[in-house]
């Protein structure tokens, strides 16, 4: 996506290196990061399900690519979906090979009895710790990283990236790790094209998030709420707001709330918006193309797939708007649905034209059907909010540690005992 364009809110780090020797660029980047790491302690946080270890070639390749690096001080794995001791021990051995590039590799066993005890302790103190999932796992692992006070920069990416390489990691880390840039937060973006189908992916981003944010920004402009309009325009500044890859300073990590549902990415951007100066925020082009596992639409089951993802994102924005003083009613949601659908069809036409010129496969009828269902998911999200109404954000570690000072010591003790034991308990 080589271009010089800079938006009016955040800095964009383009892939201009692609016009030169790619291997030479990566070699120089690795050297720079190794130099930075002498003064800046870089930690890689990997949220991983136990089941992802069983996908042939994917996580194995990620580990082999990470092992090519020489600048990571810590690698912390937030292990979910591993209720059995043998699951933990298998993961510890699997990820232990990373010690060839990083001496400190730890597993945060989210489902283990010690970490579950930490969650129970917090619940007893009336903290909302969410439910099992990526958000809760990331939050617990952040607590461990912050408790150790041995990292300056925290980089996070998923463990299902089919097209992963060490350059992606280096590009993701560099903006925040580079002292000459002075960024506190950087989010990745990339092209999502299926090489086998020759078609566009990223349906939720393309067909839901882009037009949904656009409508919200227009509504706030008409209501003359400049702050909320600016908030939604900020989200629009990101080329791929649902990207799961970002890097942040530990200062930022301490202060942000973490969403425990599919609203994690937009929630994180919202927290960054409220806590970080815009000149300290960047987005960076990570890869020529990006592939990971795909979710089903799940029209009939709101607990799964894209249905749940769209609903959780919509719920987050409903909650955010209400918390900023705007009443939302059934009639408003109906208007929002209809406005979104019309705007989404306009976006869809642009994607169709783009695909046509690039000789990509584009099933316009199917994309219109998906957009129609997304509009219905907005109403589902609103109905669920009316019934439950609770926040899906877990409090920041600054807030938790202030109220419960001993919690950091308990987390470190739990993780260290898990990793030192031959049984995991």
C-alpha cells in the first residue's frame, strides 16, 4: 500500500521500503531494533489458544520466525483453552523453544488453578474480570508483565497468522521502540486478500465498521457534538481498526481498560484516544498480505462467528455514546440500521469497482446479503444491551493495583510457580 498520504490525526508508517531490497531492509531493521533493545526493554505478548498449537504449520512458523530476532527481552504467552495440566505442560514445552532468542519465556496459564484463584480474589473484591476469552487472557498477561516492572514496550499479535514473518514483527515493534519517533502506541494494518480465492477478506471491517463509523460521525456532526464526532473520525483514521496487532508503552498499558469480548480492538483504540496525545499514535503497514482463520457468518446464532463480532462492536459504541450523554431509543436504533445499510451499500459499490479493476473475484450478491444481515445484527446488539446493560471492559491495572496493592505480588507468584513446576500445579 505504498503512498505518501498522511491523515490529519495520526501518523502513518507506510511500506515505502518495498521499492528497495526487502532482505537488506529487514537486516538493517533487525540491527536497529537490537540497538534500541540495549536501552528499551521489549516484551512480546502472545495470546494463544491451546488448539492453535494443533493447526499444522501456522504457530510453528510464527515461533520459527520469532526465533530469528535478537531484540526481545521477554516473551509472555497468555494461554487459553487449556483446562488440563497436560495442556499447560505441552504448551510450556512448545513455546520453550523460544529461549534460543529470548532467555525469559513464561506461560500465563489462564485456566490453571492459580490464575483462576487470582480471578476469584478479584471477583470477591467486586472487580469485573469479564469472561473467558482473548480479552481476559490479554488482561491477565498484562498484569503479570506490569507487575514485574521489567518491560518498557509491549508488542501484541495473534497466533493464527498464516502469512507471518519476522519482518511483520519488526515493523510492529519499531515505531514505539524507536526513541527517535516518540510514539506511545502503534497499530498494524495490512491488505487482506485470499491468494486462493483471489478475493477480498476482512468483511467485518469493510462492510460493517467503515460505514458504521461513518454514520456515527455524521450523526454527531448533526447533533453538534464536536468531541464525539472527533472520536469517531479518529477511529476512521485507521486503515484497519480491527487489526489485532499493536505495540504500546507500559505507561499506556497500565492505564487502559480491556474489553473481554469482540469489542477488544475498538475498545483499545477508544482507550488510547482518551489517554494518549494524537501525535504519539501511529499506524504501520505490516505486510503485503495477511491471512488468518476466518469466522462463519452465524446468522441464527448470536453467540458465534461474525454475528457475535458485529454485535459486540455495536454494543461497545452504543455504550460509549450513552456514557457521553446521548440517549438511545428503539426509534434511534431503527434509524441507525437503515442509515448504516444505505451507507454500507455505497461502500460495497466502491469495493466492487476496486475488485473489478484488480481482477479479483467479487460476489456482489453475497456481499449485499452479508451487509443486510449486519444491519440486523445492530438491532440484536441493542436488544441485548437493553437486557443486560453491563460494561464489557475490565478495569485498568492502575485502578486494580491502587485498590488491591498486593495483587501484583500474587500474580507474579502464581505465574512463577506454574512455570517452575513439573506438574503445572
